[in-house]
C-alpha cells in the first residue's frame, strides 16, 4: 500500500462500568463504583475473592464476587498473585468485565468518555488514503461514528455520506458498522484523493501530531 498513511488509534475508556444494586447503607438501588481494591478471605483451603465497590451516594461498600469457595490449588497462580498484591492492571481489567457485572446486576452503566493514543504506523510522501486501525483493550460503549466525528472533526452526517459513497470503507461486513461500538480489529480506510488539505488538516488529526 504505497499511497497510504497508516495509523493506529488506541481508545481507553476513562470510567469503568458502574453496576446498580441495592445499597445496605442508604437504601434503594444505587450506582456503585469500583474501589480498585480486592478482598480475599481464606477458609482452610478454600478462598473467596471480591472486588470492592462503593455506593456513589453514601460510600457503603458492596463486594462483587470474583470467585467464592475456590480450592487454592485450582486458582491460576498468576491470578492468585494479582489478587494478593492488589495488582492495579489486573483489577482494572476485572472492573471492565461486563459479563461478570451483568450477571450480578440488572443495570450496568457504561460511559463514553475516553482517552486516545494515536500512532503513525507507516506513511509515504504522496499518500492519498488514510487507514485507521482501532484498538480497544477495554470494552467501550462509544460508537464508531462518534469517535471518527470527534477525532476527524466531521459531522456524523458527513461521515455517513462518505460511507454511502464508498469513500470511507471498513473491514467489516456490517452495513451499520458506523453505529456500532468501537472494537479492536476494526479498520477504516478513507480515500482522500479528492482532498487538497490532506497534509495540513487530515494528517495532524489522524496522527495526533503536526
Ligand atoms: Zn448507599
């Protein structure tokens, strides 16, 4: 691909999902936020592990089970070490475990605020196509069109027009890809051969640097 500016965007949500559950402190259903702390309880050879959440209204804690009454021998040693040391990376990943959250709570709020890291992968002098590879290490509820609109300074209508014309393509078969959540592996290619301000305008937005 000798006519392509190729970039990778990594999108990191700022806020972990918040489950709603009955609060024993202030009563009623409340949103809870991960405290980033693990609680372990050993009972003979059996171990319980919880991720501690706090009520956003009164700070009363709620322990979300990660596992209960597990035989110590059956626990992955890496997981065990992460739990014992309150490993922030491991806990952060667990705080985005939507499946586990939804199994404990009927309502789980997700947030669309994100940080983005832009890397330039390759570039030729006279590129006319922009290729964006997406990476989302944590689940994020932001839609693809919102991401592209905010990062490339386009309206969602402009994006839709580019998509309808085939100027903007993705590696997905889904016709509604623009309205779907951001996912790792999605690739967007935009043909900018008709644009004159590729270098001045598109490139800084795509690469995050002038
Ligand atoms: Zn409360």
